[in-house]
C-alpha cells in the first residue's frame, strides 16, 4: 500500500511563463510587455490591457502615439456607451487594483470585477477566508481559490 503523498510546500510550486510567440487559446494577441496579472485569461482585460501596455515606440511618431492612445482609451472606456460616472469608476477601479498586494490582485482580477465596489467585496471576502484558514493554510488555499474561481 502506497503512502499518502506529502503536502506541497511553497517551494514546490512551478511557475510557467509563456514566451511572446506562444499565444494561449484565450489570448487573441501576444503581449509585448507581460506583467504578472496578464498571465490570467484576458477575458475581462483586453481593452484596458492594450491601453495600459501601449509603448511610445509602437507608433511612428508623437501624433500617431497620441491618436493610438485615444483610440485604445475609447475602446476601453467606451464613452458612447457609458456615462461619465461609470468611466470614472473604471479609472478608480484600475487604480485600486494597482495598489493591491500581488496575490490579492491575481485573485481579484480572476473574478473580473466590473466596479470598485465589486472589487472591495472580493478583497474583503478573500481577507475573511484567509483569516479563517490561518496563515499556513492561506498559502495552500490561494491556488485552490484560483482553480475553483467561477469566472
């Protein structure tokens, strides 16, 4: 009879990084400058990510760079479809996500919050789950939460 395998320690996790030319099935275009949060399926991030990751060098000059940024911003915020308050909430949500700790950010982004209020609820729920499980169980709980996320 085989013994039960020992639980995985944090050092035993394997991180896989895709190269630029290895697009995943959910990734319509490779990223030029991947960030940790862009390793998630980009179902809720496409327009925002293209806007945030734009580099001046991608344009032929300053006029083209500005025009491209305006176009990308319009695709993200969609001013023709969203009221000013909703666009402002998207900008505040973006900034809020940017100040979260990396592990929290990955989990919250995997849930694709559509507002700052949704993101706050997700952060509070995650903090409560981590508090209930204790500091050692939290390290093991995080990968399980990502794997079982409904979105």
